[in-house]
C-alpha cells in the first residue's frame, strides 16, 4: 500500500512538472500587470499628474500667500501668508512629483527612445520632462536630477542631488535639442496629448518659449549666458499668437483627475461649496495687495479673477471687490468674511476651466524685457509691453467668449508704459504685468518675483515667523530626505547653503 502511494504521488509530481513546463509562461504572467508600457497612456497620465501636484498646498498656501495674491486669518495654513514652517505643505510638491509625473515621463522616454519612428514622442517627452524639472528646482534649488527616476531602469534608489547650475544648463540643452529634432512628417501623441493634441509645430514653440523663460531666469547670476539663450529662443520662434498658447484641457468629471486642480483642489480644501465666503475651511481670501493693485489701475481682469459672495452668487464688479490683509491672525465675524474677494468660481475656479502653462501674454512681456536690455531689436519695449497686456486681456476668453476683453485702450491710456523711464522703472511695469497676467500659476509668479523683485511687496512680520520678517526665497527639503537619502542631501546642503527658507538658490544670488 505504501509503495503504491509513493508511485502515485511521484506520477502526480511528474505530471505536474510537465504541465508547468508546458504552460509556464502563461501561468506565471500576472494578468493585472502591463509588461510593455503604452507610452501614449502614460504620457497622458504624466501631464495630468504633473499639473495636479498639491496645487492648493504649493500654489495657494505657500507661493500665493508669499506673493500676496492670497491671504488667510488662520495660522496653521498661513504658512506662505505669515512665513511659517509646516512640513506638510512645503514638502508636498517634492514628495509627489518624483514617484508620479517624473517617473511616468521617464517610462515614456525609455519606451520610445529606440524606435526612430517615435522620435516626436521622445522629444515631446523630453520637453515635458524639462518643464517638470524647472518647476521643482525653482522651488527647492539643488535636487535629484541626473540620477532621478531611474530606480526601475538602472536600479538607482538613492539619487545624487545635482547643482541647480548644472540642472539649468542641461534643461536648456534638452529644450534646444528636442525642439530641433521635432519632425512634422512623423507621428506624435495625437489625442493622448491634452495640451497640443500632438501638434509638433506648437510643441516646438512651447520649447523655445520655455527656453526664453529659463534664459531670463539667469540674468542675476550670468547675464551673458542669459543673453545667449534668450536670443536663441527668440530665433527659434516663441509663442506669439493665442492659438499657440499651451493650455491644458479639463472636464468636470467623471473622475476627479479630469477636473482642473486650480478649482477642484482649492474648493475641496478651502473654498467649499455652501460656505459662500463665510466659513472657508482655511479662511482663504484674495489678498489686499492684489485686489488694491487691480482696483487702483481700473483693471478689467478683476471681474474675471475675483468675486464677492452676496448670498449664493458672486458679485464680480470692480467696485465691490475687497482684499484681505496678509499677516492677520484674528478671524473676522462670518458675515464680514463674506465681504472679502475670493477667486471667481465661474472662471478661474471652475472645475472644467482650461489651465494656461505658457501664453503669448507671458512671452510678449518677456520680449519687452529683452528689448529693454538691448537683446531684441525686432520691436520696441513699449510695443511689446502693450502686446503682452492686450494678449492677457484676450486670453480671458479661455473661460468663455464673454470674458475676453477686446479693448485695452482705456487701460493702457490710464496706465501707459514709461518708455522714457529707467531700466528699473520698465522692469517694474513689465513684471507687475507678469504678476497680474499669470494669476493662478503662483509657482511661476513666485520664481519671477524672486528674480526681478517686482512688483515691490511689503513683507509682513507675523509673530513666530521663521524668516525674520522677509519673504521666503525657497522651500525646505522634506524631512524624509534626511533619513532616506541623507548622504546625498548633505552634499547638496554643503554646496547650496543651509536648508532654510531664506537661503537663496543659484539663479537668485
């Protein structure tokens, strides 16, 4: 009996082994895992994740508060408004961008780089990667770059921190090479690209426009290098017409990631439905500095940007707008809170509102600076300034045709460009317009303000602030980096300077 059992079990084992060998690949393939990534799908995800990265924490509570677009009476969430330290808010962007958007973009690059027919996909992904990296390095300074997002492809789990100088120089090189290599005769991402629908010519203009932005970022640290890249960008061809603007498209559902994070993230975490301005979760309002600037200049964009709740409806007329003072600690009564301006929920905070990444308003204003510096002679700084203002007015139409402001005559007459003024006076005017025109892209406004110092802002000196009453110059690194990637982080801090909000990054020297 024992012998028969052993023989029976042996037969079962042999039969099992034969069967396993025969169907080994099928049995050992996980049906829930994609073995070969679809670059189109992942690129779509990288675009969504790249822009939906803690918008409320980063753009409103931090950058928007520091730059006095936003204000709050609350202390815990007033990190940018009052120059306070809260690791939850300053680390959020860093912690999310690497495992999601940057990792996804790297997967796309690895998936298409060996196929010559996919060269457009490769180079568009390179441009998107440059856009993502310039956003994070502008917040933190030295960051993981050359070895980042390579855990899967090269098993690098603790990437080194690169100097911002080396990062910027490589980003500019990448933009130049990628733009040059784009080829309209080859296929692209098509509908998987939510910004340009795969239009290669428009991606080329986006690349050169980003190059213009990055080139000007270098004016304080290396004016000669800045001029080199600015003139190269202009020669390559930047965005000059509204039809070429880089605009991310969103819909109101069916999932949350389909919604514009500017409105969705902000309304979910602060400007909640049903509060009607009286009991916002974080006490958020538009800041007095911003609203006063728009009112004193009779800026018609104020009605697109702002509204005051009157019952269940926002009144968007210029006269009723009122900004909340930065650095305030005492909460006003609920009824009074409703008298302060908030972002317009029918336009900039609408769930399906488009989101502008780079537009002809920004590029024309940057060209105005280049002309003022003598780096561009195609048009006068005055003409380019006026083109930038007019473009910004017309671009209000992305929220609906009725919001486009077709006549800028009255505004430009009331606020004329000082063509005979000093260079600094021109810079003040040009970059005050950047401060207004780029509203909702608080990250870019924060970077541009640190480079130019315009508009001139009066800092607050809230009790217990961590900057000695000065506007922060960067974000601190996440505390998790001190335990996970401590050696590489230590090298970055030794090179860049103390990990504080007041340490200036490379181009901000």
